[in-house]
C-alpha cells in the first residue's frame, strides 16, 4: 500500500480503531503523518521495555478489532504472531507514522472486498 486513502479498508479500519481507542484525536486526513510518538500510548519518558509492553497491548487490541470486529483474515503466510510482531516493530519506533502502520496492517490482513 502506497497511499493513505479512504478507499483502503486497512487505512480506515486502523484510523477508526485508533480514534476509538483514544490513541489519536485528529480527523482521517490529518492522521496520515502522525508519528507513533504522537499517539497517546507512547511514553517518551518510559523505558524501551515499557514501550514494548505498551506496543504489544495496542497491537493485540488492533488485531482483535481487525479479526473479530471487522472480519479480516490473515494474508497468505501471515499468522497472528507475525502480524503482531510487525505491528509492534512499527509501534515502538517513534519516527514511524500512522501511514507506516497502515501499510503494515495492509500487508498482514485481508479486509473483505479488497482488491490486490
């Protein structure tokens, strides 16, 4: 996925989940370039271990929203562990953006009706 788009279920579902979880308060269009460090869970004063724990919790919540709430399935050769680890890798990196996280989500999950 190259674009942050309202036509992408990965983007819209991620934004909706993060907004509902109170991780961001910006509208869809303004959320694309938010950094992970802009999300409410990200504690710049916390240790790397604490950020990893918090990122794991967020990734778990997102995975549940995608699979249970939105009916997404895993992409070929991707299981929950791989999807979670890929999201955590983005979430712990303060310089990664919401758009980067959406690309990771898009690579891991197939949201019904997607065209590849």
